[in-house]
């Protein structure tokens, strides 16, 4: 059975972009924090189903709720970064992004005591115009990114991007791997089957079909994601336009039941472990080429501990992940060596 990647974007309900737009607020200083109780509920569900996950944590959440983040790590899950204050990358300059990245990484590492090597941008906000962010991620010690959602969407998405893990950036000997959110390819279209609002909105049978299709027909893992607040039926409901309220609250009442069914049917692990098991580890210096054989890459990036220790690596063999970025979709920036 294929192990899929399970991930949680650890943020408050008021960090969600739709909530901010609908409620007209960008500050949580006067709003109730509910993230800790929601994380506890997720951890209990994951424990029941023997599932492991990568928790992409906001730096400010780690600073305010350190015990909750330590519990995540203590229960064998991976702790990664979701930025510091849930600010979209496309709204930041390169220097602002680097500062946000460093602040979040420091806060999270101070809490868990181990290196943070994975990153996901708030609202999947690294687009074609923000490709400079990959270089900064490398320089700040990250080994993989999961900010690509290859679908058509009104606020984000890169529908022509590769659907499965691939090397997205290389600078000299350092490499960064991208692990996109899961999609199923149907009649030339990428169908969103990797969680989020689509999981709440669509019948469970749709997601089950999509994950089974990718696992069985393509032999690949799916990156699935959710937020703690998506299980919280008691979260505040301030006045907001109906379209915002619908997108934020739809399916919340049945989310726990659907998630439990998903965890019962499929095997899930951390992003780090799934990448390792399929030979996509920049930490071991091995990624698969087009023929499925591995070649040396060597991460060579700064981190709080050696990259091999951060990834908890063992020597792995390459099994798949032969998807490569197209030259048109992922043309290299000046100073970047194009993947060969």
C-alpha cells in the first residue's frame, strides 16, 4: 500500500484569507485563540488511525502555544514552517520574506529543538513572479517546499506545474524539492483531491476516488492538507458576505467524520518520510533521473543540524517520481542552473 503525505497548516481560524476578507479583520489580537484545542483533536484522530503528519506551523502560533507544538513533535509528527504571521509571499519583498522566514524558523526551532527543513507558503502564495523565494528558502536551510497547488483557482494555483515531487530549484550543489498538493488528472484537467475546502465541499466518495486513482493507476502518493479550524464547529461566525461565509464554513460539521473515513482507508505519513521512501531526498544527495536511477545532488544548505540528521535519513533507493518541470512552466532565473 502506498503511503500518502498528510499535512496540517497550523493556524487560527482568523488567519484564513476568506475569514479575513469576509470579517474585515487582519488582526487576531482581540479574537479568541482556538488552535490548541483543535490541534489536540487532530492529534487524537491521527493516533487512533496510526497516521503521521507534517504540521506546517506559524511562527507566532509556536511562540504563543509552545506546549502544543512540542506535543506534535513528541507524538512523532514532523514540524515544518508556515511562515511567521500568515503573510502572503506575493505581498512581500524578498528582504521581507527572508525576515519572515528567519523569524518563524527560529521561533519553531527554539520550541521543538530540531531543525525545520520544510516550508509551505500561506495561501500557496509562491507564484511564477515569486520564484526568487526558492533561492531564499535554500539559503535559509530548507530542503523542501509544498507551496504548489497545480489547479485552476481564483486566488492561487499553477495548473501547468508538475503534479508530483520534483526538484524545483538548484543553486550550485544545493537543491530544493517541491511536493505539490494532490490532484487527479482527468480529461486533461487537474482535479483537486488533496484536501482544503474541496474536501469539505465535495462528497467523501470524490476524494476517495481521486486518491485511489492516483495511488493505483499512477502509483504515486497524494499530498493531502487541512487546517485545525476546519473541524471546529464552535468557531465564531461574525457577519460577512454569504460567499465568504460559505467558503469558510461549508462542511465543517462533517469534517471530522470524513477525515476519520479517509484515515481509515489510506495510509498516511509525513512529507519528509514520503520523500525519503521514494528517493527524493536532497539531504542524502540523491534524486531520481528520468530513467528512475538516482544521481548525486548534495544539499549543502545551512541548518541548525546537518541535513542528514534533520531528515533522519537512511540510504534509500529510487522508486519513482520521474515528473520534471517543463521548461515553459519553470524556466530558470538568472543565476539558477536548470535541472538536467
